[in-house]
C-alpha cells in the first residue's frame, strides 16, 4: 500500500460547500490556493474534502480569503470534459485542518472596525489603574511578605 501525504498553507478560494452522503455523513468541499513563493506566479489550486465533524467545523468557520493549514492525503483526479479533453485536479482528503488567522479582523464591516479601534484608544477610567502603572504606597508588598518560588520555608 502507498499514499501521498501533503501539508498545505493557503487561502480559501470560495465558501465551503456542505453536503451529506446517502448514509448521512457530512462532507465539506473547499478550494484552497497555495502560493509557490513568487508574487507574480499563479497559485496552485487544491480541492479539499473534509469529513464528519471536520466538515461541520470547516463549514461554520471558513470563509473566502481565510488562511488555513490543511494536512491530508493527496490524489490526482482525472476526468474527460464535455469538450472531449482530459482534465486533472489536485485533491486532498483532509485529516487535519487549522485556522491560521483571526476571523474577527477580516469579517468586520468598516464601521464596526472603526468603533473597535475607538474603544481601544480611549484611556482607562480614572478609578482604575492602567496595566503596568507604578504601585501606590498602600499597594506595595513588603519584602518579608513575598513568597519566593523555589525556596524552602518562604
């Protein structure tokens, strides 16, 4: 027996499609574009199939443009097209799928993104101390009360 295992890091090309087998098993198909290093090179496109729980997660969280890590078995699909020509496609049956970017940064409409920036830019309230601010005298811990990790009896 032989097989080819592949690891891809690329971007989702279109919204995942979820369907079910006759036995009710979920299957998700998604296209992934992988750059080969040079900016002016055309990306390689892979058709990726996810099964069962992985299919449900992919459908729920993957959107066009998201960066994704895919690990699975590689195969080359070949078929004859309507024009009579032979066509090929690289296909991966995913064993593992990881989301590499943070979706909240990509999917927020511009208005919401601006609002989030404004909220983060506002100073902390006067009654709360900013993280990393110097301690007041009453907040100071006396050396005799400190516990030192790794020392016995401390």
